[in-house]
C-alpha cells in the first residue's frame, strides 16, 4: 500500500498517513506506528551513515510519523510537532523575526499568545500592533515598512469573532509579509488556512487534534520550503520537541478527528439552538447560527463551526457562578476540544487578570460563559443545562 496524500479523503489520511506498515529495515509490519523511545541511534561503522536518525531531538521515527500525518491534515507539504502550542509559537517567532521587526496581531488572540508577545518577545525589541483583524482593512492600515508577520486566530476566544483569511492573505501577499493563522479552534477538518492563502498554520494540538485532554502538544504546518527549513532548524536548535509517547497519543487522537469534529459540531448546533430559545439566556454567540454577525463568512471559509459556544445569561456574576456549579456533566475547567464537555466563566477564570472595565469594553461581561461541547449524547447535555438554568 502506498499513501499518496492529496487524493485521499480526510479520514483516510488521518488514519493511514505516516503509518504504512514497514516490511523493510527489520520492520515487523506494525499497523500502528511503534513508539520509538530511543534517544540515540547507532551506526554500523564510523564511516557509514545511520539509517536516517541520529538523536531524537533532531528526528525520531514516531514524531516523524506524526509530522507526516499533521502535514496531510492541512494538505501541507510539511508538518512539525512541538511540546506545546506555545512552544510551536515561540519557535515560529524565533525563526522569522529579528530585533526591530514589527508584528501585526489580532487583538482577540489567545491570552497565552498575547503573554508571549507582550512579556517575552517584547523584551527582544519586537514591535507589536494589535488591531481588530475581523476587519481586514485595519490590518492593511497597520502595516509598516518593518512588518514581517501578521498573526491571526479565527474564530477567536471567547468571543468567536472571525477573520477573513483570504482577505488578510491578499494584504500580506501584496507586502511580502508572512501570515500565520492559529487554527486550533476549528481543527483542519473544518478550516484549511493554507488553502485560503496563509503561509503557516499553528495549532495547540492539546485541543481538538489530540482530542482527549490527555496530551499537550503544538503543531506547525506549511508548504513553503524556506519557512519550513528555518523553523525545522530551530525546532532542533531550541529543542521544544514532542516526545515519542506524546506523538503516539496525538496520532491515536487524530485517527478519530473527523468523527469527533462532526459530533462536536452537531451537538454544538443543537445546544446553541436550545440556548437561543431559553428565557434565561440573553445572547448566544456561535458562528454556526444565522444570528452570528459573520455567519456568511463562516459559511464561506469553514465547513463547520466546531464545539465552542459562548453565551450570556441574565442576572449577576453570582447567578452565573450558581449556574456553573449546578451542572453535573460540564466540568468546570479551562481548555477545550476534548471528548468531554467543559464550561468556564471568563470573568472569573481565564480573563480574571484583566481589569473589569477593560474586560467589559471587550465584551467579556460578568455573565458571559464559554462551553466546550464534548461528544456525549446531546440530549443529556441539554437536560443538564436546562436543570441548572432553572436554578
Ligand atoms: C491552548 C491554546 C494555545 C496554546 O497551546 P498550549 O498547547 O496550551 O501551549 C494557543 N492557541 C489557542 C487558540 C489555544 O486555545
């Protein structure tokens, strides 16, 4: 069997790419990629090369299998696996920027990405301008002669604002600037930024790609050889690589990515519809609902809306806390993208460090709630939400 990436369907690639049974080199014909724990690889003679692996930080057979699979998911030429989403992001920044360079970034980025920009990379004299990139013309206006990178995330967290990837890519192409898209929230199954003009896709594979809330990881996909070589060089030089066992777990997760995403989406649509009709709910934000202000854009650039829903209930922050604490099936936890449903109150949890006034100005009110809808039975999830809303 030979797996020729591009002509196969998503689920077929997710299952087979990188894991073709190996009948050569002493391979046992494993159907599942073995976990190669060895940190170093021997050669027969001093003057003979190794079989292609020297030291696991540089290349490991299990991580390589995952990296091939990751590339296939985004229809990219190359994939790289890191020890976390933020390790992947740091390595991209270290690969592409020099002191004095300027970045234009979406003002609604994941908090950890903003912390990395504002408190780590800013110390090395990188300049950052945040704009509301859901309006692509604001990205164009923010570009300076020293702008090297545009960094967006769509949909954003927790307000689920979308950026028009094609429109932003049109701008970055014109100015010869690299466009990075964080595709964590939709996974490659629902959105393929490279096909819309992005140069690099980054994921926290801790979320949907891994999918089981049991392995941290970050991935980078690109089809640009020169970008790949720069990032690959620093992946080894900096060393934040994904370990073999974690690579195996991530591959195991990827095999069910399509059916999980379909179920997350179906459950989320049902729950968003239920919430929208509930008298205790003030507002529901979900790109798959016609009421979302960018519903048309969601229809154009994505094939589904994922499992994250944000909504606002009537009442005070204490009412919101009481609602969360009365739920039985939604764990009160940060993160998203796992098979189990999670719920969080940004004002008291993920965004608690932002002063109330600034928070509210950005739409994060005291009763704004974010759920990551899992793949349980939707009727059970809806019944749980209904009983907690009654209280
Ligand atoms: C979680 C997350 C990250 C960071 O990834 P880690 O794996 O936690 O380091 C980056 N971007 C988004 C959108 C995320 O949700």
